[in-house]
C-alpha cells in the first residue's frame, strides 16, 4: 500500500509500505476512506517533533471502514464505517477513568506520532472500542473528518475550559481550523459578542460568515485598543488563544478582564512572557491542555442535526495519490485560501 511517510525535518515521502496487521486483541485494521492534513502535521514536517521515528506514517484525522477485528473487540464489526479519533484511549487506566483520554497510559495522541497514522490506505487502530465512533447516517463522510480533532479541540480546550457562558464577550485569537471550531462551538453557549483576531483577511471574512460579530486584522491594528473599543476598557470575559506563539499569548493576557478566563489551545514551541506581575490581581482562570475527545459523542449528535456549517471549513479536495500536492497547498494556506483539505483514498 502507499503511505505518507516522515523521515525527518522537511523530509516526507509518499511511498510503498507494508499493510498493517492485528498486533493486539483490541486492535482493528481499517481501510481509510477520507483523511486530512492538520496544522500539527505541518509542525512535524517543519521539524517541531524530532522525537518521531523516521519511517513513521503521518496523519491522525479521518473516516474509515473496518476490514478486520481483533478477538477482543466488542463494539465494531467488519464493514462498519467509523470516525477515527485523534486520541487513542484504553478506557480502563487511571486517566481514562477521569475522561482525561489525552493522557491514557496506553494511548493519548499516538496515531501518526508514536505509531503509524492514517494518511495511507490501511491502518491499525489500537483500543478500537474506545477510540472509534460509529458515524450517524446523516453526517457526510467529509464533514465527519472535522470531528477527529479540530471540533473537539475547539470545544473542549477553547470553549469548555474557557467556561463560555450566555451573554459573555469572547475573543478568539487565530482563525485557523481550530479557531474556527472554537467559533462554531462557542455558539452552543450563546455568547453576546464574538471577536475573532487573525492576520489573514480571507479567514476573517469566513469567520464573519460563521458567526463572528466582530473581526480584527492584527496586521494593521493595535489589537488591545481595538478589542477594548468593542468590549469596554476592562476587556473580554474569555480570551482563547488558538495560534501557539508568544505574540498571540500576549494579546490574550492583555485583553482578559478581572474574573475572566484565558484558555490556551495553541501548541507552543517557545516560552511566552507570562505577565504574572499584572495578572495575579485579576482573579483569572488560566487553562491549557491537549484535547481529550470526551465530547466527541456529543459533537457527533450535534453535527447529525446538520445545523453546524461544518462543510464550510472544507476548502480543497485531493486524492490520496496526490497527497504531496495537498501538503504543498496546505503549506501555502494563506495564498491558496485553504482551511481544511479532504483527501480521498483513490488507491484501494
Ligand atoms: N491543544 C490541542 O489539543 C490542540 C489540538 C490541535 C491543534 N492545536 C494547536 O492549535 C493551534 C491552531 O491550529 P490550526 O490548525 O488552526 O493552525 P493554523 O496554523 O491553521 O492557524 C493559525 C492561525 O493563526 C493566525 N496567526 C498567526 N500569527 C498570528 C498573529 N501574530 N496574530 C493573529 N493571528 C495569527 C494564522 O493566520 C492562522 O490563521 C496550533 O498551535 C495547533 O498545533 C492544539
Ligand atoms: Zn489534527
Ligand atoms: Zn487509558
């Protein structure tokens, strides 16, 4: 079979790999139907994760059909169509019992990282009973791909950790797929004002379409002043960081009001300047973390009503045989006006 394989910094290849087989009784083998590229995969490509072994198949978001089941799998059978969660969970360890699946002692984020992932034709999924979900028939396969990672990430680490409440004024810094997912899922909780901040005007225009009440282009504006002109001098109830760089952390810490929440979603590669000398007095709640995907079943039900405009996040479609071209487009996301790219398995 063909797979997108990581060899090191700026070295990925689409090449022949052996088809995976069952290793443990809780495994299934799936045939991938649709997958996508995540901002995190770009980070890997750019050398952010030297801990990854050369030869690793990348990818952790997608929809598949079950080809083979291990002896211990109870919930799935051959032929079932499934959503693959970016987080693998055993369901029985100390962390799984607290629904902190991100920290599962035999799972967490391992697909396309510590074990071979799903930008390929066939993949092995460990702990299938807890790591896969049946897809309601009213959800399109490509829409379901949005639920592997970005939608639960935005909802859990942005909106729920940020404790967005009815009437709140919230600011979302970063309008990539994760920021857009924060934008969509925050509306479950009826905030009164949603300010989205980014450098990319095209993404800001889309944010307006998806429900932002205000957008700010941080390339040509003093963001702190612009936010306070909208929210009032004290700032916002909830500031959500969905980029992962010091500049955007800084925006969040400057715009959050006393008693507010700062929810960091971005993956940071560097330290930030944490202004504890100004923040200590503000009675803030500051949160951060890796998605648990504990709200995926709920989000699947919400998506099944087709009230969430998830298909608007999909801007490009490629075939698996064209995945190198898809990486190229995704890497030039701003120029190509790309947000989420669907990759169809045309090979098997
Ligand atoms: N915590 C988690 O579990 C989790 C899960 C998935 C992704 N992430 C992280 O979330 C972050 C966002 O992911 P994504 O896929 O949406 O990324 P992305 O790169 O597509 O989007 C980031 C956005 O930030 C904007 N941006 C960059 N610099 C900016 C600045 N100075 N001011 C304002 N906007 C700026 C970009 O224009 C872009 O639209 C990444 O750090 C990713 O690794 C976290
Ligand atoms: Zn992802
Ligand atoms: Zn576990």
